[in-house]
């Protein structure tokens, strides 16, 4: 529960940083929500933050269920991050089926779905800055740029590193956390 709390807090902070690039000042609600996340997120601050965030980022009529370029780009980018996380989890001896928060018996990647949360705003930031009303389908060039997001820089306590290196670093920290129970071993990437 404490690890999930930490993940949700960093996700909300990263969403706030992403939103700052589009609407400075609109992110105060997300930062406030991050401070209020309790162990296990029983009040679903993640969900209320997501509703606010996506409406502020893409407009009040936007939903994640729509069939449009924005959702295609988001889904593709998230799939790339999820695959990189799953690969790293297996390389570090984790069984991705066992999640911290996600527990779907039909999902072989519950833990990857937990760990992707703080990284999603990387994709969101690219999408919000590259979409326009005339784009209707995700092109090969868009997909190539989304793959290159694995090489953008994020920040951890150790310093700046690219997303792929940060994924390995956070999973190594998760391994230490599982052994020691020390929250300081968890170091989620920041935008």
C-alpha cells in the first residue's frame, strides 16, 4: 500500500509538470492531490486527478474511450513503456503477473501496469504538443517518435538519465524495497 501511495504521488506530480507546459497554474489541483494520497490511495486520488488532468490537457469533451489520433498515440506510447518495463522486470527476476495494486488474474503484466503510472505523463506531454485537429490516424513517423521517448531524459535522485535507464534504476530500487521495506529505496522518475 505504501509503494502504491508513492507511485500515485509521483504520477500526480508528473501530470502536474506536464500540465504546466500547456496551462501554467492549472496544475495546483494535481499537486494538492499528490500531498493528500494516503496509503493504498483509498480515496482514489489517482482517478480524480486523471479526470481533471485529461480534461485540462485535451479539453472537457475528451474521453479515453474516443476513437481518435490522441487516444491512438497515447495507447501506442503507453504500450512501448509497458513493454520496456515488463522486459526490465523479467531481467531483474520479477514475475510481472504479481502487482502491487493491479491484481487482474487475466493480466500477465500487473506489476508493469503499476510501475508505468509515473511514466505515462512522458507520453502525454509528447501527444499534447504534437496533435492537431487535422490528424486522424497514427502514422509511422508518429510511432517512431513515440519509440524515441525511451531516450528522453527524466530525473531521479541520482541525477538525469534516459527513460530506459530510469526504468532499470527504478526496478532495481523496487528490488531493494522488497528486501528492506525502506521507502527510500523507491525513486520514481520525475519529468
